[in-house]
C-alpha cells in the first residue's frame, strides 16, 4: 500500500526493496504500518517479493526507510 521507495540489486540477482516511506503532510494509505524491507530473487521464473523479518529490539514502529544500499565484503 505504501509502495517501494528504493531497490538495490546484487550481482547474484538478489534484490532488496525498501518500502513504507512517509513524508509529513503527504497522505499515507497505511499511516499506522511501519516500513518494510523485501527480498526478491530475480533469477526465479516468477520472482515475488518476500518481506524480511526484522530483528527483535529494533524500533520497528518508527521505521521509515528512505533508500537502501548493500555492502559486499
């Protein structure tokens, strides 16, 4: 409902998608829903976005992702 804000695609075809960005003063279709991170495997015949679980102890209620990037070591 909040749409995706950004996507980062790794060389192996895994895509991380941030969703749920809310701007003050702009109508939100899901105002009480926190932001989310999704994973999509672009190597699959019919890729679909799967929501990733966020670790306990993280302040999920205020999670408002703006952008995403990955680091490969």
